[in-house]
C-alpha cells in the first residue's frame, strides 16, 4: 500500500491538467521483477498502445480532445398530404394521384382498378365506388 501512495505522488502532472487518470496493473507477487520485459509490455499493451518513439526521439503532440459541437436541429420532413380520391374523378385523375393500378378489370361501362389496398370502381370512366 505504501508503494502505491508513493507512486501517486511521483506521478504528479506539471502543469496541472484535467486530463489525468491512473491505471493499476496487478501482477502476482514478485512476477514483474522475474518476468520477461516483453511479457509485461504485452500485458500493458492490452490496455494501451505502446509508442515506437523512445525518450531520445521526439513524439508527436497529443491529439486535441474533440470539441463537442451542437448538432443543428433539423425540422421534421413535411408529411405528404394523403392521396385523395373522390367520386366523379376520372380514370386519368386517379392514375395521377395513385399511379398505375396492379390490376384492371374492364366490363364495358364498368371498370375496376385494383391497387395494393384499394379497389376503385368506375362507371362511364368516373369513380363510383372505392373500397
């Protein structure tokens, strides 16, 4: 416990910064002293990436912390007006609103256009019923 307190005092940062943290690696008693250095580095490397730059070579400055920029509030897209079909509309008017039907039944003066969720009956080329 005493060595832990001493290491905290030694690890002070000058000048003080708000970006400081501490990580403790716990090894079995005596193992770091007897272990191969590369195995200790591998263990530390699981948490941190090790820089190839040594103390004699200059290191790149640490990246600046990202600044949080507010995202502009986008208005919701306008909702499209629902397709409207009315009695006495012509076949061409219905096709302009709904597009081409999936099926068309021609019974002379009576015609039926079948859409995905609608069945429209025309008499003499004008809407007479919608189901």
